[in-house]
């Protein structure tokens, strides 16, 4: 019961090159890939539904 009261806690630190910060920002290439895939899926859906009312 109540494991948060008795469980051991381990601290972990993650660092980037030479001990600097880790870049956790969005990758523009990944975002562009997702946008492209969504556009292709939307076009496929529009075609499959006859081009009427296929908003994603």
C-alpha cells in the first residue's frame, strides 16, 4: 500500500554534448513529413469519397 511513501527514488540526469542542454525542440523535417502524410491521406480520402465533404 502507498508505494509513493516507501519506494526508493533514483535521480537521473541527462545532458547533451559536453554536458550542455539537450535539444528537445521540434524537428522541422519530422513535422514536414507529418504534414505531407496528412495531405496524402486527405487526398486519398477525398478521392475515395468522390471528392465531397472529406475534411480531416
